[in-house]
C-alpha cells in the first residue's frame, strides 16, 4: 500500500486568506509551514490512484506529486477516482476542478451524495463537462478499484454532522462523516484515515487496534482552543471535532496503539502548525506524529 499525504490542514488551509492569527502569520513569514487542505492519494494499482477527498487545493496537490501527473498520452491521467469522507466544502469543492476528466468515478455514502447533488447541485454543474459514476461507499468491504482486488475499502460512520449548506436535509445518520479502513489484501496491511471525528465509536476502535497506520483528526489541540482564538463561541467538540489533548482527547486513545499514528486536518489556530511548539514533544513522547504535506507512507 502506497499513500501520499497531499495536505494536512483544516478548512481554509494555513495560512487562511482572511486570518492573521499566529499560525497564519507564522506560515506567511515561513513558507515551509504552509499546509494545504487535508487529503490523501492512494495507489490502487500500478498507474491508478484514488484521491481521498477533493479539496480546493486539488490542482496544486496533483502537481506536487509526479506520480499523479498525466502522460505519456496527452490526456491520460493516473487519477482513477475520488473517495469522499464527508460532504464538507473543503473536501468536495475540488470535484469541480476535475471537470476536464473524460469520466469521473466518485465513492461516497448516500447522505454525502445526496448533499452534493441536491444541495450543491454538483451533478448539474458537472454534467455539461464530464460523466460522473457514483459508487456507494458503505460499511461492507469492497474493492477500491474495479481493476484490482488488492485494496479494499470500508466506510466507518463516525458522525451525523451535516455541512451548513445541508442543514435540515437528508437522513439522520452517522453516514454523513466516515472514517476509512483501507486494507491491502496482497500483504495484509491496514490503514485508517479519519480526518473528521466528532465521536469515537466502537467500530473505529476495533479498526485502529488492528491497523498498521492510523491518521486522524487533529483540528484543535484542546476543547477550548476555538473559544480562546476568538473564532467560535463553541468548543472543539461542539464544532464536530474531538480535541487532541485533555480528558477524552484522542491522544489518550492513540497512545496505547501499536500502529504508526499521525494527526492531520490541523486548524490554523492549532499550536502544532508551529514546528517549534512544545506540543510536538508531548505527542512524540507518546509515539504520536503530526503528518506533513508531501509525506509518503508505504505499508
């Protein structure tokens, strides 16, 4: 299994265009601290890759990874499809940037597909440009790519949090936000990718206990971070993201695991966007890392 980390930032990226918080100011002064929106590229077979989430940074993310470049034919691309973990704008707006594709395969849960087609009218937007094949992303393992039986993918529902544009629509189900279990049946390795976590259900716990790699939501360091930063009257949990630190924080759940463990989806207010922040040492002492843009992981 081969994974490219395309981005590690929460909505808005780091720096965010309208934000002068210390994290954004630091990223402007030190370009190496910049982070694009959280996404992965997963190799399903030789020359066939799937993007996990389609972010507003999609074009730049593809250009940063030579394996994702087109060729040798003029319009031949190794990108075979997109897997969506949710319907949030920072994970789906990039679909519109794929309109030049001859066809587009998208894996999504039923609530996510409904939000994109009925709320954003994305089907009507893309129809004049390309054909879209929607595949159901569900709780039963299924091959990631029709052309290969090596990688299998399972959706693990983790939250009923809808995007704001879909408020009051669709079914009341945890399928709005999912973690992904990716299994390589050629060598038995497993990876869990969960860039948004409002809860930690039993199914997710079982998956991470058996995984070789776990990449999870690190949006906020602690529950009061959004309030301290002045960006929200709600804490981290109230915004749909379990905090890293504190009682019930995700670091407590990750610490006992034997898998390689990393955080992604960092908000610009998170002290972890500064590589010199002492919070990095606190995580490192527990064997936990912070993912970086461009990281390559092979299992």
